[in-house]
C-alpha cells in the first residue's frame, strides 16, 4: 500500500500520512515528486499540504488513513535542496515543518492557488513617442517626463520592478495619456550582462578575493572581518561578477529593509543583470511575482532581508550575508530562525560558497573561525588610507546637560559645523521623554498592558508604549492626586532635537528614528539630502548605525554610552562593542580627522576603557574567552521555552508541569519556570524555562522532550507557548 507523507501548512509539529487520491494508478503515484502541493481533508475542512515522500510503511492503523482530495501540482514548487533545508530547519528549531516549508512559498502558493503563466508588464515607447523624442518637443515643458521617456526609449523596455521602485507612477501615466508610451505584456527574459568595469582592488582586497575564488565551486564559509570602509562591498561586487559569469544566481542578504535602495543602487550600477528585491515592503502580488522570477531563474541577483534566506533560487551559486552580526537576522516571533545560520546550512546543501561580512563579526562566527570551520579574511585598513576615528570619553558626572548634551559635546558639534562638516548624534531612545512622573505623589505613567513605562511623544501629545504600541492622550495633571507638577525623565531623540534646534538655528537638522523615518522611501530621501554634503546634524537611534554611508560625517557623539554598559543580557558587552564600533564607523570615511565622543558616568569602567583603547577584533577575543569560562553561547547552548498567558498562574503551571514530567538530568541544566525580564507585555504574562548545556546533542534531546510534553498538555485560556533555539535575548 502506497502512503503519502505530508506536511500540513499549519502549526502542527508532526507529519501526516494519507492514501493517494481515490482511483489513482500505482504507477502514477510512484511518479509523484516531493515538493508538490496536495489538498487533503483535515477534520471537517480541507488543507494545503506538501508532499514529503511516497512510502510503503506507516505507524498509523491503515484502516484509519484517508485519501487525499487533489494533487495540485505536476512539478514540485520547491526544489529538493530547499525541501531538505526546510526539513533541517524544522528539526533544528523544533518548529512545525509545514510552517517552515510555508516560509519558502509565496502567499498564493500557500493558499493552494494554481501556478499561472509568469508574465511581465513593462513600458515601451510608441511611434508617436519616438517621433516626439526626435523633435525634442517634450523637453522644455516636462523635464521629468522627458527624461523618463528617453530612458524607456534607450532601454527598449522598462520592467515592473523599475516602475515600483524608481520612478513615480504619475510620470508614467502622464506619458501614457499623451500616447507616448504603452504598457505591454511580455514574457520575462534573462537580461544581458554587460557591465561597468570592476574597480582595481587594493592589495588586501585582492588577497581576500583570490582566496575565495579558489573555493568558488564548492561549499566553504568565508568570513570577511573588515573595518568600516575597508572595501568589503567592493569584494562582494566582484564575487557577484564571478558568479554571474558562471550563469549562477547570487543571494545577497542585508539586515534591514532600509538598506535596500542603497544596496540595489550600488549593484545595479555595476551589473546589467536582473535584480530582485525580497523584503516585507512588497505587496503580496509583487512578492509572488518576485518569487516566481527567482524560482524560474529569471533573476540573477536576489537582494533581500531575513526571509530571503528561503528564496527559491534555481541556480544558486553564492550567498553573501552582509553585516552578519546584526540581530535582525534572528526572527523574533513565530518561526524563530536565524537567517544567517540558515544561509550557512543552505550553502552547504547547495554546495556553494557563502561569505559572512562584517566590521564586527558575531562571537558565534568568530568561534567557528577559531575552530577552523570558517575561513577568516581580514581587512584592517580603510580604502584610500582614511584613518579610523579616534574615541574619547566625556566624563559627565555632575555636569549640566541640555537635551542630554554636555557643553563639551556641544562645543565639538559647533566646531564641526563651523568647518562645514557633518555631525551624527546617537541616542537609542525614541520619543521626547522616557518617563512621566508626578512630583507630588510619585505616580508614574505605565502601560496598562505591559510592565513598562510609557514614553512621552510631545509633537503628537501622547503617551506611547514602545512595546505594545498602545497610546493614550497626554495628561496634564496626575490621575492619582491631581497635581499639575509632573516631571519628565529620560531623554529621547525628540528632546535632543529640540535643544539642538535651539542651539543651532539655521543648521540643517535631521532626526532619524522610526517615528520620523517610517519607511525606505523616507530613508532614501534623507540619504539624498545628507550626501549633498552640506553641514548638518543627524540625531538618531540604531537606525543610523546600520551600514549607511555618510561620507561627510566627521564627528559622532554617543549621548548615553552607559545605557549599553549595563545590559541585562549576557550579550551586553558584545552588543555594546558592536554598536559603538558600527556607529563610530559612520564617521570620517573620507577624512583623516574624525572623532567619536562617548558621554559616560563611568569613564573608568574597565569595559568603557577597553572600548576606547582597543579594536573590536581584540575586544571580541576577550569576550569570547569570558563566555567560555561561563559555558555561555557560543561555547555553550541555550534553548528557551516561553509561555504567554492571560493569567500568571496558567503559564507558570504549564511550564512547571512540563519541567516536572521532563525530568531533565545529566549535562543539561533546566532553569525555571521564572518570569521573563519583562513579566507582562501586551496584556500577557510571560514565563520561561531555560535549557543550558555544553552539549548540543543533549540540549536538543531535552528540547524535544519539552516540546512533545508541551504538545500534549491542554492549554487553558488562550495560552500560547513557543520554543526559541539559540535565543538572542534571554530576558
Ligand atoms: P565597506 O563595505 O567595507 O564599508 P566599501 O566597499 O563600501 O567598504 O568601500 C568604501 C568606499 O571605498 C566606497 O566608496 C568604495 O567605492 C570605495 N572603494 C572600495 N574599494 C576600492 C578600491 N579598491 N579602489 C578605490 N575605491 C574603493
Ligand atoms: Zn500625583
Ligand atoms: Zn504596552
């Protein structure tokens, strides 16, 4: 008897066995390929499933097996390699396989919709349009339309990605109305690959490139540890070129959607290849379309954020993970995977090289370098000889601060602006003030649903919770005692902006946080303005620390370096070293005199001094040794199980009974149940169990136990729970 083993696209941790469709011939069943979609009955509904294998044995009583309803695909939607990757990820992250595989599908595919013909829409110039160009009639009246018309004429055809990413719809439609261009339906074609000349690499870059080139046809994990501005991206570009020459696709992962425009621009300037973006900013239909371009091999270079590690590339030849240390690569809800780790596994399965690049590699990666699993390449100098900025602390003990700024920092800002240069101020807190308190009775504005204080947003006159998004009207008197004497504590970016605007009238000032720069278009506009190089002051959160190039910045001020110094998590030191190095790296890319000033109450703290005196590569070695003495990741392993419940007791009891039944002993320690560092968020109590071990196999065995017990316990009052393997935050 032939059995179809299926993964259901749903949060079900196991596989399901079914019988083939009624009346399907045995020969036809044999031919069914893993990766096709199948519709099967499930309870009293029907669900979309993926075929994992056709087998002859099952643990289920055969009389209870049901027939599937419908075979949805002739050929697999997911290649064998990608299916293998998903299966690996499901087992490593103890996550339902159907949901993992669904991550590799577009939304249409997940819903079981038929795979339609892949058509491309694009603009071409009409004969009237060509005539207009010849006579130069349009140019004086509408310069934007004229340049667009010329561009379409020159390229012959302008595809859909260009329309949504680079030009305004109104220009297209204005030209269409004048019958100068027309929208045509064509089949996508693989574009030609003519390109701009590669830049001549410097000696250090050449060495890295040639070493990677030597291993270009097989799996090898390369780490490029290169200081900011050392020419890593230039190496990526030349690697991409090598892959394109071999007709291979390249997957380039970036940590943040905001970095897409800059990355796409840099890549598209170099190659006349089809570049496909994959990120959360796409509509379902655009995403579906991009997905198909990638899987059917039309796109050559895929630039995407986290989830793109599952992009259905059909001829993958290389993976590049830029800023590999960035914690955004770890998904923080649902299927909690690390895109970097998945990418490495993927490269191994696809047998292609992978490059992990960063100025501040993660300790996980550095340990793999130490143990010779990954090949290490170093770039210790900036291209063109620009020196790295020098770091100094400003002792702010007992100093007056205005908007979080000391007079020393204010003077330095003034000097920089006077010289016609740019300043970047870093403060990792949005809003105006982080706390509102009654000066008479001590009442503090807290979120109703979370154990946190509300942040004051002055412009919109509201109190907002940065954890659940809840907001309330700003109050003018204490709800407890009625006093109007309310105190603001904790400086946010808005307050700093206010003070800076007062102190630097007439200077261009940009606040860069998610309130002010909500999407990638806004970021693009900001970058355009900043790269014009007029003196300006940028005030921003970690949004500013990530990968952007600000060639005119020569002074970086870190307003509250102490907030990083006393993190709750064991990763605090690593994060601080990375963040300070990355923020500093924004400065002086083209100059020899750039400075970073760190305001602190702890100028003599050994770690503060280490940050000032030592390079990241030295510092990271110490931190790694220290983790070793405590068996902490990456020299030990952690797996977290958390239960979120409406009533505190539900989650606690649930975890307690799992812990008791699992009876974890031997080389795995089980800690908890304990409340999380934020015990309540968005109205739910958060409790956790933590597994800790030096032995990877043992800890995964223990996790399997917890999960299988958890699956069997009935959950009360809408409690939900999850497991987080290699958590980036354990608090
Ligand atoms: P990173 O990615 O390490 O920050 P980039 O590759 O962006 O560094 O290089 C920094 C700057 O130096 C860029 O403007 C880049 O165009 C330029 N650059 C990189 N390599 C070279 C080279 N070999 N010759 C000239 N300019 C280079
Ligand atoms: Zn009060
Ligand atoms: Zn809240």
